[in-house]
C-alpha cells in the first residue's frame, strides 16, 4: 500500500513542468528513481506522462502500464486510477492505435461520477481530437458541452486546446473564416499562459489553414515559427507533422523533389510510431504529388493504399478525400464511369455535405466528366459554382484554377468568353506561386496572340510557358516523373515549335527543344543519386521481374498484369529513393550559341558539325550548328523513310538490312537502299560535301533515332563513319570542351562466361580478356569468372579507384519497353540499371562488350533509360556500346582495334571510327561493326601525360577465335 494517496511534492514539481519544458520534466522524473521516499507507482506514472509530453511515445508505455497496474493493486483513490487509464489511452492514441469514442466517453463519465468536471472536460479534448482525426463525430458538440467548464484565468491553455481542435475541424469542413477566428482565440489563451509549445501547435494548425487557402507565403512563415519552437524542445512528433505540411506546401509550389523528400521523412517517422492514420495521410500526399506531376498510375496506387490505411485506422471520414482524388484520376484518364463511381461514394458519406470546399472540388471533377461527354454548358456552370465557393472561403488560388479551366474550355470549344486574353493575364499573376497551372495561362495567352496574328507575342508567351515546365522538370531525379510532367505540356510544346518554325527562329527552336530534353540526366549528373538501403518492396518487384525474364524450367510464370504491377512498383521505388535527400539548388544552363561555337572552335577549328534532331508529329526538325551559325531544316516523314527507319532500327530486320538483303534478293534496286534513304533524310545536303575522314560530327538524337546505327548510314556512296568521326551527345546543355582524361594506365577488365544457368555460356570471353590483357601494362585489374562477382564490381567501381578504362565482356539484358530493369550479368547475379547509376567510375571510359548495351527506352520529353546513360550518370567520360546482339569471339578484332587505338592516344570516338574503317577495308558487312555507338558529353577528349608505350600490332587472325559463334544475347 502507498503511504499517501496524494502525490509527493517532487512529483507535482514535475507535473508543473510538463507543458512548458517537457525535456526537463523527463530529466527530473528520471531522478525520482534515486529518491527513497518516492514510491514506484509515482515514479512510473510521473516518468510515463513526462515521456509522453516529450513525445517519446513508445518509451512511455511500460511506465504507464506498470503505474496503471499498481494503481489498482495499491488501493489508490479512484481519481488516480482514472488518471492512469487516461495516460494509457493517450499513449495508445499517440502511438497510432485506434481509441474508440466509447473508451473516451467512459473516462469522461468516470470523472463526472467523481464530480471532477475539470478532468472530464480535459478528457473531452482527447475525444474531440479523435473525432477530428477520424473525421467522425461533431467536434462542435464537445466544445459546446465542455468549454464553459474552463475558467479563462486559471485554465487558459485547456480552453485554448479545445478551441484549437474546433478550429482544425472547421478547416477540414472548409469554413476558413470561422476557423481563423477560432485559432486567434486559441492563440490568445496560450499567450496568456506563456505556453510556447501550445503556441507552436497553434501555428501548425494555422499553417494548415493557410495551405488550404493556398496562402503559401503565410503558411511557410507559420511553419518556420512552429519548427523553431519544436526543435528547441526536441519534439519529434510535432516536427514530423511540420515535415508533412512542408511536403504539401512544396508540392503546391511545384517544388516536387522537395515535396517527395519531406513526405518520405514524415512517413518514415510515422511508420516508426505505427501511426496508421498519419501514414495514410502521407500516402495521400504522395498520391497528390504524383497526380500533379501527371504520373497517374502511381497516384492511383497511393490513393488506394491511403484508403485502405484509413479503413484499418478506423478513420472512415478521411476516405472522403481519397474518393475525390480517385475520381479526379479517373476523370483525367477519361474513365467517366469510374469517376462517377467514386463521386457517388463521396456523396453517399453521411457527413460529406459539411465539407464545403470538398464539395467544390467534386463540382470541378464532375465538370471534367461533363466535358468528355460534350455537355459544355453544364460544365461551365459547375466550374463557375466551384470558383464561387472557393472565393467565399478565401481560397482565391483554387478559384483561379477553376477560372483557368473555364477559359480553356471556351478556347477549345469556341464557347462565349469575354476578353479571354485579359482574363488569362490576370490568372497568370494570380497563379504565380503555382507554375503547374501558370504555364497553362501563358499557353492560353500564346494561343490568343496567335489567333490575333501577333506571332511575336505568341512566341514570347510560349517560351515563358516552356521555361516554367522546364523549371519544374529539372528538379526531378526520375525519368518517369519528368516524362509524366512533360506529357501534360506536350501539346504546348508542339504549338511552340510550330510557332518558332513559322517565325524562322532556329535558335528559339533549339532553346525550346533543349528545355525539354534529357533533364533527368542533367539533374543526376549535377547531383548523384543517393546510395540506398535494402528496400523490401523494390526487391520483391525485382524478384517477380526475374521470374518472368529468366524463368526456370517448369516454373509457372506470373501474368502480364503481375509483371506490369511489379514494373510500376519498382519504378515508383526508384523515384522515391532518388528523392530521399533534400534537393539542392541546380544552376540553370541556358543555351548560348556563341559559347558552343567557341568551344568547338577551340577544339576542332572549323572542322566540326553538330546535328540536333527534334520530332514534331510527322516532321523532323534538323538543327545544324557549325562555325557559321545555326540553320534549321524541316523534312517530312514519308512512307519510304518510315520503312527505312523500321528496317534500320527493328531487331527482326537487322540481318536483312545490314547484309544488303534487299539488293541480294532483288527486292531493292539500289545497294543498301534503306541506309541510303536515311542518309539523305537525316544528313542535310549542305553538310554532305563538307564531310571527310577527320570531320567531327556530333549528333543529338531524338526518339527512334536513339536506336539508329549512325556509322552505317550511306552518304555519297560511302559509309558515314568513312566520312566523319561520329559521336552521340545526350544534350548540348551538358557539353564540356577540351576535357582532359588520364593516360591509359589503370584498366579494369571484367568478364563472365558462366552464369549458373541464368544465361547461355559465352565461351570466348576468357580469350577476349586474355588478348586485352596482353595489350596493357601491368597497371590493370582482370576479373574473370568465377571472380567477376557483384561484390568485386561494387568494390572496384564504387570506391573511386580511378580506372581510366573499364571493359566489360558479358551478357546484358535490355528490353526497350522494360529498360528500367535493364541489367548486366555477372557470375552471381545482375547489376541493375539503377544500381549502375550509383557507382562512381571517376571519368573512366567504359566499353561494353555486350549485346544491346546501347538500347534505350526513350520516354516522352527525351528521357532516356539505357545502360549507356546509366554509366554516364555513374561518372563515365564516355560509353561505347552496341545496339545489337554481338557474336562471342567474332567481335574481338573490332574490340582489339579499339583498345590498340586508345593505347596509341586516340579518344574513344576516333578509336571506334578507326576500327570500323579497318573492318570496312577488310570487306566486312556493317552487321559486324555498324551497331556500336560512342556516347559522351565531352568534346575533344585529350589525354594528359600519355606514356610512350609499345603498341602490339593488330593481329587480323584474331577473327579465327570466332569458330564458336555464341551470341551475347539472352
């Protein structure tokens, strides 16, 4: 039995500290253990509630549980037993466990039965919080019932807490003006008590109100003030809520990378606390980010997961926003039936009528459905009604979004609209903090200018719109997210290019094209992808993909739908892991023609040309840059060119095309006819006479042209590689001039011939590496199976050792539709494309003696998924790889020639060209040498401190190693 039913003075001293200094309260509560006059019950209870106040939720539970058990056994008064029960309930609630209305009401009734209305009212605050969190019950009834119990002079903080919950509930209902007044009253209560922590919690709620009203500058200031106080008091749960709100703030400002960072930070912390409802809120936010970007499949997946979590967390009211967002995704995807289904679920929810702004959002979604049905007048009415609701509630930004949709509805369908240009100018100002909508206002202004014949004005507005999309895309570290964002602006991009062509502005065409070209590559070269821990979801998805791509005999294969789900999960996992670090400021690199010309001139004099290709529907724009300036050509993609492209790029037509099959079978009258056609189509007539064997030809391809074997095009009865040294450039924004590479002194030669049944064996790999081994000095490393393992590769290529050349002879597995899971095979497993990007090869030149190493999946917006670009992200100064399957052993002469030229001091572009010319002289078909591409952003690679080495003569009898023609292809 306790000697006294009253708490000791030391315990009361701790309790008075809880609200103002919880960290000190925990320190003093911990010290009670050393005081012999403090009974174990008082120690456990005091330390438990102190830890709760300091938001050490999981640590508090054992103390509170022991105190609760002791209270019943030690004969304490009923009041303290109820206090202990309440402490346990609060802990469970803070740990994310669902505490029922009945549990809180039972505690309230117990306090009331003792005549302690003050403690009953304090407990009612937790009931109100539960109702607010679950979006169930009427918080106002709790306020009306209990607010009068608190004495404003003695219980100001208690009154403020109840008011704060009421204000938060009003925010969710869309009653913003009333909520603002309630928050001001709550803040006055906390200031009266000097309660800084509760003031910060009120700032956090006010920030959420500002976010809902899209007063983003105000929201940021409030979050900053709240965060300062929470950090000073080391309150992890409140800081997590700050992170979630910052995510929402950033995504509304279209700072998507930062939004993903903050949201994942919050989700990880909520996971640690097992707060199911808050995890659901993070999934809801991830869905909203993806929806705004335009990555709708991922958005739908996260909304669906959020819905499931809210059901598990017994928060059915939170499902309302999930229903609306799922309806929005369906409407955007033009699935009217599915959109209507989710709108009905929303409308059938008993409390949905209370949520004013949600109802406005529902009107906006229904308007989009009606547009697809051709019911424009009704759609306009609903958009006007939604805008009016938002205006009444002080949300001028969402009202502007509705007005923008209405203007575009009028422009697209010739509906009446008074002075749309003036309205669009106003909307462009109103949406200044939301470039995801602002660019559409400038696009509309360009449309109006063009319709009025003001093409100069239209072009200016198009460039502004393009720059806004560029600014949003360039922060993203995911090819799929960047491409999804581009898709939303693809129509604007095409219109802008047409306008620039009509105005004969080639430099504007170049800038527009470069604004939407290879932006993820540019981002990842400036900020390397972070290293990541094991991700169970990613590994599970990869296992499914492995089963499908490399099935074992008798294995039951997963369905195509399962494969697509695994690909989506893997892609989403990559997108999230690449945004786990806060995004730095990335400098803008505007296209400067004079700088480009000066860089090339310093390296090659006048003997260079850069060709930049841009697809525009059925037209190919060719921008030719040389020492004289920039010129553009528009060529139409006719049936003959389409056929030639298919024959040159389709793997099933490869042997036919590159062994002159058409001529040999009598189908074609001209030798190498498809390659002649493509040479004439892709190489401007003004360029062709200037070409000669030392001319440097830099090519920035687009779309299907990434799959073209450029060296094998025919120009003036020659192969292109006979008339120029060809180099592929990913983007002109990445160009680096007079780039120096080290001497070829440190070489890594890796190869695998046996793969434990995962791939066919490659009998000649050992011979290939042995031959190369003899070419180089002792300062190199050779790893041949079974030693060429993933751990060896990671150790060698992640520790920044500084290899000058990396040569890998093995299998590569790349499918153009699944390049995100492209891989290179090693003795004990696959090195995946995303893993390659996380290596550090320190400016090495990489040579892939593999099949399909240059195959790319080119997404809209010229985002390229390929092993080549992955190695460039990893730090390669250049990558040589093949578009085709290559023959094990037969490729060795070409590879040997390339390495011999490298040792002799040539850069890799020149070395490849020299090797190709050597094989042409020996009468070999382009099928043997034409599929190799050299890709690099560096111009004029110069070797520094090159040693004078004795280069072995090239042995032409190496071709005899090809007796066993195994193909490096799965």
